[in-house]
C-alpha cells in the first residue's frame, strides 16, 4: 500500500483561504473591509492628483517634487485641522480626538512646526508651538477635501444610491448610542498594535452624537463604529484586534509560509513582521524552516496560540451578541446586511469591493502583488497611515 504524502504547506494555506472565504465574515471584518476599500480608492485618487514622491518613485534627478505620499488617516488626524493661521501643537490632539505622526508629517513636507512669533518667552514649550501647512500641504488639503464626495458618489454609482444611504443610516443608528469621544479615522496603532484611546479622549467627556453623524464622511462613520468594537474587544483580550483578526486568524499548527501571509491577510510584510514579533515573544507562534526543505520560513501556531485563536473567535461572537442587546438587534442586523451587500458573498471571490481598487498605472500599488483579501482590521501605522500597513 502506497503511503500518501501529507499536503504541502502551500496547499494547506490555499485550502485555509478557501475555507475562510466560505464562512460568514464577523461584523468587525465587514466594517474593516468596507473601510479599507474606501480608503485605498481614496488614496489612489489622491496619489493620482498630487505631486509627491515615494521610495518606489524617487525621481532620477534626485530632486524630490512635492511631499512624501500619505494616506487618508493623516488627513483625518492632522491636515483637516490646520487652517490659514495654523493650530497649536497641544490643540491638535484635542481637535482630532487622537494623536498623529507630527514628526512624520513635518519630515514628509506637509507642515512646519515653529514657535509662535507672538510668544515672547525665550524657550516656549513645544506644546505651544504653531503647526502650519506648507505650500505642498495646502495643495494636498484641497485635493483631500474634494475626494470624500467624489469617492462616495462613485460608490453610489457602483453599488446604488439606496445601498449607500442605507449603510449610512445603519452606521448612524449605532453611532448615536456610542458613549465615546471618537476620531474621524482609526488611530495609529500603539504599542502591541492596540487601538488605544488617547489621553485627550480619556480626559474629555463624550459629547452627544445625536445629529452630528449626518455630516460625517462615510469613512468616519465606519471608523467610529469599528473603533468602538476594537476598544471593547481589547478590554477583554491580551492580544490586539489588529493582530488577532489578521495574523492569528490564518495560522494553524501545520504551519503557513511566511511569504504567503501578505496574500492571506491583506496586510503588508512590515505590519506582519511587527505582529509576528509580538506573537513569538508571547509563545503564540513560532517561525521555523520549511519541513519540506525549501528555503521558505513557516509560521506555526503553538498549543498556547490555539487557545488565543479560539478565544478570538469566541469574543467576536460575544461582542456582536452584546451589541444586539445594547444597540438594538434590528440596528445590528441592518448594519450587517448593508455591509454584506457591499462586501459580497465570501465564497464568491473576489469581493465586489475590489472593483474600484485597480490603481493607476503610475501608482505604487500597481507595482506590488495584489492581496487575496482585504484586512479584517486596518493596520494603520506610522509609515503614512495606510490601512494595510504599507
């Protein structure tokens, strides 16, 4: 009798992707995928309409034109609050309801941070300095402002006006009941890749959300609901939702090739590297040579990791059940239904959301491998705020 060879790790990863696609997506994953899709489409258009540079697109002359390319998150946490006369450093976080990568935005060419000329003290504290937009930053602001309506109109044309209207209404119905002082986009992930509330948010008393949500752009509505979910998850979990939903979710004891993780998760190699450092330190996962003898590295879930993975799935379901009680079962069902209509049937790949994500030929995303899925939680890092950690 011929002994059958066990399936290769590559085939195991492929089967895992098919199996995951067949299961209904958790509410947090649906929120994430719709938010990430809107953001990437928004970012692609911003890249197309502005002068900028990236590591992949540095000019041959060596002369850089425009600022370093940044994502929607940097508008939401920084640039939208810088008016003609600037804003004080200590005022920005209060307005944004989250911290930003201020040093990065200055280094990338969007802003300057300088002492207030009216402050006569010899060494005024940096918190009292003024943030002003550079000429490149001002041009970026004009494009960013125009894109929210343009992309939402594009979605109305692609998915239907009623679909987008119903999504807005279902998100607003939940936001009106959230008792948190939340920003207009997900915050940059903190130590451990947690979605922590800022010090400013913890100090301030939340304002009523009633009536305010009608003026919010669609990504702000999605972000606030998703962030509320992440905060509740992370109050009960030792692992962040970003790590659990993206990396931990796709691992198993047989092992997954390291190079397959960007395709399986939809997040960048850099974000995966950060997450794996945390998982390995906690003995949740190991990084080993491929047992088949190839040069590939394999990420394997430990017995302890299996417990964390089971706890992740259980907690997602528990929170969604709690939300049905807290926010109304009909509201949560309507929200899930709206999101599912945009994301499409998980077993039918690719998702309809991918239809609008084709980058311009000159865009940096045109030169990288397309993911097999969108992130189950955005990986917003200091690297420019891209939702996949790029």
